[in-house]
């Protein structure tokens, strides 16, 4: 399995689907877009960028809500040989000012609803953007900006793709930036192809008859695969929505558009199961679900399957590896684990001395595979720390059992050492979530009066449910080794999270430090 030296991923997808010109590629809040129209619009966008003076390998910031304009913009950039920089839509003007300056984006494509915050960012950034396209504007355009739709109508489709190489920089994704400044992760054209060939097709088993729907947004590496790379590689249909993936918004699309494959995260699955509006099994068409972003508690997966008769395939990926490299498989799900390495990837667990650890012991997770990023842009220190020869250090702690299944033990900087023994926050959290009154929990280490590290759990209860700290402590003691139970429990209304739904335990640690 391999690629020719010259390869353009957008042209690869268009070529696969030219026999499906009338088949629906995307359904968004405005309507549907066929495969033929997707290619035409993307090639027009490529031409419009060239006319605006954007040259090969220059960056284009994509600050866009999920609609069919998003894949048009992304694929149009790839076709033109320019580099889309997909960014989180929930950040601040200061964040975008940093990204504009750091990426030196020559152009930006923005949803009308986000134009104000981008204009604010452009006013703060030392670097100037030379071209601005606005998708679905909500008011008058600023001087120099162009309407995205008008730009496409006026452009002639670019006749042939730019002759890119498989290993050319194709696109950037910024890390979530849960600590420090976000890192510009540089991926190639080939990396998209590898994730489809190694995970989308053989593990998920997607076909052109599937309708895919991802709760995670398209700027997120997880959803870039779920809502673009994987379905378009087999000619499937994709449902997109601009609004937040609340349970009600998700359920409407489940019942009205009837997706067959749903991609979510543990927090979302927990919220849906707790919702009084949870639809009946026969009201949906789900055949499989996928979960990533954080490890999926087995209790959530089992409750979901009991209700819908549908497995949740839990896996772990990263921005640096682009998509999932350890996963459960359909028909081979071991609840509470992340599964086994995806074929095509090598995985090692290493101790603090850099040597592999035996089964059953916690180790740092390293991955070797063809979808690894090239580097972090303009950050040699972090690049060398993460990309070590052919290996990528994920920053996660895991254990492997004798059968080869991997179980998440927390982020490397979240692991706790209590009485000299490592304690996985996730293991304690997953146990707390088995309690019928608990919706979510996050566990951190705190110092007791003698300066020793003890576990503390922050707990969010389900609506209308009640319990107390003593009951939860006893519950955990019955299920885990005694030293692992949380010595302190605090009930809160909601947990701090990143825009992609990951729990920010460092904010809870900061809260403790200032208490």
C-alpha cells in the first residue's frame, strides 16, 4: 500500500466520486450538495484564491461553522496547493490574532456569524491578511472583503490541480492549547489518505450507503476524518450542523435525517443518555457509533448499547497523528478499554527510563505510523520533544493487558502518585460514573495538611439526583483498591472543558491553588 510521489488529496477524492456526480455528499442546515457540485465549487474556490493573489504553500485561515462551505473551502485550498489552517470557532480575538500572526495567513475564509471576532483579531495581529472571503454574511461586508458565494459564481473552475507531492504540507490544525499557546500542527496531503485507508475503511467499514454525522466540528482532527476524509473516500453522505451538538439538536438529526454512523465524545454520550428526550431505538437508524477525545467509560457504552442496540467503538487519536491509531472494532468491543492498535500503526508503552514496560504496568504511549504530522510550525523544541525519530509521543498514559487491549490511565501530566503508587484519574472517574446519580466527574491531586498528595473528585450530578460524599466514597471503595478512592469530593454544576469537550483538569488544579 502506498502513494505515487505526486499526489493531491482533493483531486484524489474528486476522481473517486466522478461517477457519483448526482449523489448527495453533504446535507447541512440550508440544504444538500451533490458530489459533482462539491467538486465544481471547490475548483472555483481554488481559482478565486489564485485570482486574489494567494500563492502555492501560503496559508489560508478557515474560521467557519459547519456547513457545506467548509469542505468546499478546505478541498479548494488543497486543489490550489495552498494550505488551509482550520481553527476552532469558539476562541477569542486574541487567540485568532495569535494564529493569524503565527501562521502568516495570506487569506481568511470566515462564516458571517464569526466575522466580528475575526475583524477584531485582524486589528490586533501584526500580520495583515490580503484577502477575506465571508461565507453566509449576516450584514454589510467590510471594505475589501468578498462574499464567498459571489466569488465562486464569478470564478472559472481551476482546470487542473496544482501538482503537489504526497509529502507536501497540505493543511494545519492547531492543538487545543489546554496548556500554553496552541501549536500549529503541519500535516501532508498523504496523511489524509493514510487515515482513510488504515482506519476509515477497514475499521469503521464505511460504504456509500452510509449517512455519517459527527457531533465534533470539522476543525477538530477527529471530525475532519469523520465528516470529510472517510465518507468522501467511499462516496457516503454527511450530515453537518452549525449549532452546538446539544442532545436535542443531535436527536432532531438522528430522527429526521437518520444517520447510520454517529461520531461523538464521552461527554456528549453521557449527556444524551441523561436527557428525557432520548429517542426510542426504532426512531433512529444507527448501526454504529464512534467515540474519541477522551476515554469512554464502559458504563456509558453499555447503557447506550442496551438502549439502542448499537455499539460505540471507542478509540484514541491525536492532532499529531491526525486520527485514531488504537481502537475497538465492530463485534470486538471490550468495554472500558480503547481496544488494540490499528493495523499499520505500531504502539509502545515506555517507562520513565524510556524502555518498554511489561503488561499491566502504566507507561507513556508512543506511536509510529504513516499519518504523523511533519512538525509543529516554528516550534523546534516541542517538535523534537513530540516527534522522536519515527515515533510520536502522545502525552497519554496507558496499560496493556495480556490479551493486547490498551486501557487509558490519564494524561501524562494528570497522573497522580498517591503513597508512592500511580493512580489513574480516569479509572476513579469511570468508577464514580457508574453511580446512578453521577453525570460526570474529574479527579485531581491535592495536598493534604501534611503536604501529601491525595485524590479529590469534582462531581456533577444528574438533574434531580442526590447523593453525598460518603456514599460516593463507599461506592468507589467497593470497586477499586482502597488507596484509589477520592479522599475529598466537591459537587459542582459543570466541569471546565476545552472547546472540543475535553475536561481541563488543570483549571481545577488552579482552583485548588487559589482556594
